[in-house]
């Protein structure tokens, strides 16, 4: 997670819904259900549009009043879990 | 056309009145179990959150489950549509749920698809990875739908229908007749159709009646929503008479008006055998039997209702093929002991959320 490039969720690989303050998603490749908590919902919404690691961490810091290092760790863990499932793609420059 | 359907139902004044009426029923219910018996438990979560009342964790879990099922239904519908090149019409729960304030509020158990060539469609879906469930194919040979299918890992069943489920005294409308008047589905899945609003309202009313007359409030909500569309009522009544469900429609509409909108007085059939709707409670073993025997008089002329009621009474006392007289009598005695108990406690089976 060194390069701070903008990434987004792959719409062709996922279907998701918000339920109360959580996200429930299906990884279409494996028919596996994924879910997030409330902070995951914040990150998920931003990633649906496309966001950088720095933007995501700043969002967490602002919403949940946590320090920068904690926010970065949480974002890295979240992005890693999605990347391991091949659910992220780089946002093209023109978009 | 899809947009038209949505606007004519969900955004009409009648729809706003309907959701307010459902909130009032939620407020009036004495327990979550009673709301669940009528398919309204997910509305309770929505309502309670809106008024600042705590939502029990078990109900939050139900919401998560509903969200997972709805996602699965969308995926199954998309993949079914991609697998089959014929005409495909989505009926009932999933289609109607799209007109709810949030589709997750409407419990869903399966995806009901009426298709032009059912056997061919079934083969196409199986070739695309859907797996058959339930009993063997022979069991479904004379039923209204083929053997249920599911995609591995997804908690939803797809049923390909030959014809709609219908009341016992009349033949169902044919698939070509329904397909000829179909409109684009509001799910937004390309190439999926839905029944015309008038047809759909009758299909939902007849399906509900076939399961158990005036079986739950959720069905009244579906019917009210569909009937609120801006279409010619004469078209609906004409189809109802032709398909011999005009009595069912009249009774269902009257019950919906009374239960949801508090008409001047409860219709006699609601007072006599569907009081559980007005009281927002689960029906008892006793009223369940009364309902089966008395309901034909609310849907048919007396000369046709009498034999239908007789058949219902006969069914209640007749021994099933796989049954022995000993087990039949044991069950009858148990039913008598449990006469005043809710049906779910008597049968101890899973709750129907179709």
C-alpha cells in the first residue's frame, strides 16, 4: 500500500447493499458473502466512487475521531482484504 | 415503462397512506412474533429505529439475512436472464418488493419466473450452473412450477413456472395470455418482464388465496400497492371475472381497506374468519380450519361455495395417502388440544416468507 493511487470496488465482481449501518456484499467470483461494520461502510461508500488511501484514512479520522496512525492501519487492513479477493481496480486518470 | 410502473405505485398518495397504515399496524401489534406471522417484522425494525426505539439484535440479524437474500435474488435473476434466451416474466415478491420504500422490507423466499418454454428454460439454467433442489422431477411434473433451482452458495430458490398458482375452482390464466400484456420489470434487469399491474394484482391475490385465504397482512399490502396503479379498473374487473377470481378480488380488497385504512366497519368475513388480520396476531389452529371451510362463501356464489366448503371440510378429516388412521387420529387430537394456539406453535415448522 505504498503508492497512493485511487482505487475503487470492481462493479463487475461485487453486488452489495447497505443494511442499517453496515454493508452486505457478495463476491460474485466465489459466491462468498462479505460484511462490514459501520467504519467499513464509510470506506465502502468512498471506494464505490474511487478514493486514495490518504483520502480514506482522513475520512475515518474525521468520522470516528481516531488518530492518523490508527486510521491508516485500519484502511490498510481493509484494502488488503479486498485486494486479496481481487475486488479492487485502479481508477483511470481520465475518470 | 419500468419507471412508469414505479411512479404509479410507490410515489402515489395512496402509497404514502399505505406505508403510514403499516406503521400504525406495527405500533398496534402486541409482539414481534405476531408481526412476523404477518410478514411485517422488517417494517418493525424500520419503524422502531425511526421513533428511537431499540431494535433487538435478533431483528437486526433478520435484516441482515433479508439483505443477503435480496442480493442473492438479484444475482440469481441476472444469471437466469443471461442463461435463457426466451421470454421471462418476474412475478410476486421480488417484483412487488421493488415498489416498497426499501425492497429489504419485504421478506423474500424465492424468485418466481413465468417462462414461455419451461422445460427448455430449466435445462438452460442447469447448464449455466443452477442446481436442482427438492424432490425429484416427477414430483413437479403436474405442479405449477418445475423443480426449484439455486446457485451454489446463494440462499435463494428460483422457480420456473408453467402457470401461476391459482384457486382450486378455476383454471389459471395461461402463460401466453400473461406474457402478451407484460411490461418491463421494475428490477431494472434487462430483458425481464413483469405482469401488467392489473394482472399482477390478481395474480398476487389468487396466489395468496390458494395458499390460505387472507393468509397475512403482507399479502394485503402487496395487493393494495399493485392496485394503486393508474390503470383502468374495468380492465382488472374484466380479467377477474374471466379468471373466476372476482369474488377473491372483492373480498381481498375489502379486507385490505378495512385492515389497513380502517373502513367504517370490518367486513363480515374478516370478523368471522380472518380476525387475526385486524388484530395483527397470528391465527390459531381453530380459526385456520374455520377459514378453509368458510372462505369459499366469500369468493363464490353459494351454489359453488357449498361443494368447495365440503371439499375443504373433507380434506380436514380425510386421511392422506402416506398417513395411517392411527397417526391421523393422533394429529386430530393434538389439533383439538391446540385449538386456541397459534398455528406456528402447533406445526413447529419454518415460517412462510414467500
